[in-house]
C-alpha cells in the first residue's frame, strides 16, 4: 500500500543486509519505524511482542524466521520450527506457513536448505498479495450486488470492522479491509466505522492509520458503540478477518468480534468474514471447544499506551492497583451468525456444506 506516495509491503527481505524488514507495529500510529530481523530471537520476539501481528503476517514472518535460521545449517530445523510455532497459539496461518517452508526444504534436495526455504518465503509473500487482492475483488462484488441495490445513487456505504485486518495484518491489501480499498478505488463512497479494539487498540492505531493514508473516510468508535449504530440503521455491513476458521464455519477472530456478530444478527446487518484459505483449520469443526484462545498479559488491560503532549510515547496505568484483569485475545463467532466467508476463491456459506464446496473447488 502507499504511504506518502511510496509503496510498501508489511514485510520484505534484503539479501544485501541478510535481514527481513518489518514495521514495528507497536509504535504505530506515532512512529513509522522499520526494524531488521536477522536472528531466530529477533523473529520470535517480533511475533510475541506483536511488532508484527495479524494471522497472514505472523505466518510470513515465521516463515522468514525459519528460512534465515537455515543459512548456515539445516540441522536444527525441527527445533526452530517448534520455537516459531510456539510464539502465538491461535492463528493457524503460523503453522501453515512453517509447514510450507519445511516442505520446500524437503522437496528440493538439490538446493541448499536456505535457498529452498527463502525461495518458498518469497513465493508465500507474493501469493499472499495476490490472495488478498482476490479477496478484495470478491468482497467488492458482494458490496455491489448486496449493498448498493439497497442504497440511492451516491449514498455512502457504512462498513464496520473490528481489529486490524488491513495490509498491516497481511503482506499487502489485507483481508477484511481489501474490499473497502477496492470499493474506494472504484469510486464507491464508503465510510468505515473502526472499532478501537481494546485492549491493544489495533483498530484505533492501525486500521485508522491505514485508512487515513488511503484517504478513506472513517470514524474510530469505542468497542461498545457498534450495537447502537446498528440499531439506528447506521451500519450497512460488517466485515472482519479471522485467525482460524473451522471446517464447519465457526470463526475465531479478535476478542469482541462475537459481540459484533450478535448485534449484527439482531439488527439484520450482514456480517461477513474475509479470510484466505490458509486460515481454515480443516482438522476441527467446533470452534468454541477446539480453538486454543491466546491469553495475554493483564498489563495490556490495566495499562494503555499513547502519545503525550510532547510527542513522547508513554504508557499509563488505568485501573486501581490490585484489581486483577483478564486478557483473552480472541473469541469464536458461531457459523450461524456469519453471512458468508469471503475467500480468494469466492464467497461461501459459513457451514460444513459451504466449506465442503470450497474444499472440492480447490481439491484439498
Ligand atoms: O492479535 P492480532 O492483532 O494478531 O489479531 C489480529 C486479528 O484478529 C485479525 O482480525 C486477524 O488476524 C485477521 S488479519 C487479516
């Protein structure tokens, strides 16, 4: 995506510097700061501390972590794989990407492990860009077919999104935000309600920053506002991303997604989930029982980080000392609340039957 007329991906590799580069997303929107990742520790810490986050980008980062650790020797590939896999438990793209790199090493014995793995990483990133662009096209088509006919010519389409499923969460384009970028580029007037997404505020700090740079009208709202807006006819459509979707269509995404889906259902607002096929965990059916939900430090709830009057990034405490806090990072939205799954292969019902059709289409 373009930032001040320059095109960026959220991760890229520079052989001259023997490093993968990312933006430190913990500093956005206050600082646009690039960091180099070289060692296995660098990669693991970047994922654990959420300098990179978002299911597809976590996968791409872990993939480069595995590849770069093979530069001198392939003997530790299994332990490196396991260390990277353990960085965050919920997004299935992490395992998917690591598996791809490990398979590339195995399938290309004529190449050094490093070259085979690095080539796979570059391909994985290029594929992710293409995948997300196609998700955007399918989502745009849905907006044109489902939402625009209900509006008068020139009316604004109001879309609510939760967390950040934009280009910062993928290699480029994003998942849930890709249809919004495509609609805006096509001249459809869109306005985005951006859930702030406590406790880490990925909506307020990352989605808002993306939309601002793309010139897309948007409004940041506290997480508890969506129901009110839907009751008053101020939301035409919700689109969110996913960290893991089951073979029966249950969707795991950032904590608070479920509440938005309930409000959307009660108010007859379409609730779509945009995801690449790599986010589907075909081995499980029941999202509530089978998806591991990451629990993060309570400090993320008791403290909040922002910019003070002097431009310094500061963290302050917002709860009484001694009050415990809970920090479940994700929740599961049952398939029955999901209007459809927007994938790179088209839009499918969130159900076992719907996903079966997708599976057959891609011959998995
Ligand atoms: O904890 P995060 O910031 O990694 O959570 C990100 C999300 O929940 C996104 O909605 C999801 O990964 C989809 S990203 C295309």
